[in-house]
C-alpha cells in the first residue's frame, strides 16, 4: 500500500497516477506546478464571482497560497486543466483521514463551462483518490449552485447534510465508491 503521507515520485519525475496528460478536446489535465499559482487564484476568484459566492481574500482561502503543503505533501492532490497554455479548470483532494478525502476547489472558468471539462477533472480526481487508497469522498457546495448540485448527484454523491459556511448555506455530499 502506498504511503499517503509522503507519496514517492516515479523515475519519470511525475507523481503516481498522473503518468500522462489526460485530454478532452484540447484540455489537458496535469498536476499543479508552482508556476500555476497566480492562474489558480485568478480562476478561483472568477468562478466564485460568477456564482455570487466570493467573499474576497481571507483566511478561508489561504490554502491556495500553500497548495504544496496543504494538498500535495499531505496525501492529497491538486490538478489543473490547461487549454491553449492557460489554466481554465482546477480541482483538489484534501486528506481528512487515511480512508477519507475531500474534493476541494472544483472550478471551471465561467466561459468554458458546459464543455465537459469539469467532468474530466472530477474523473481524474476520482481515479487519483482510488490510487491514494481513499474509500470515501466528501464535498460541499452552496445552495444557489444548482448546476453543481446536479453535477455531483449525477456523479454518485449523495446529500448527507446542510449547514452554513460563513454567510453561505451549503449542502454537504458524500460518495462511498471512489473508483
């Protein structure tokens, strides 16, 4: 079984499970690199502004300043979708326990939604979660994000609760079959 705390690099220098770039049309999914930092932050801001769920910068999004420490070095993953050299999609896995991870920071640039990029990214995260040994995934979305709610239900998630995160009413989901 792979060590989730400190995953090893393959001889190619790539992380296990991210052996090749995956593509839909000309979208390529790959692991986050430090040079993606500003593009990731911009995508995060644009996507949340589009749905009225952006609070501005604050402690609630400090993980985006420490992606390597929060996700990559702690048994998780952070993937980006690249189109014509630009980051237009992103998503992450954050370790909660040896068996459970949380899907975080799922974003597709508003002008590129509806093209299957979010599905491609989520499928890649599901495969990676299975490779890392996770058996359960959690995530949340706001009640106003109806398309996201339908998307997660169609992908095998079930609602397990509701509550508030800051000023937003949220729905909490779980998926037991990772792969």
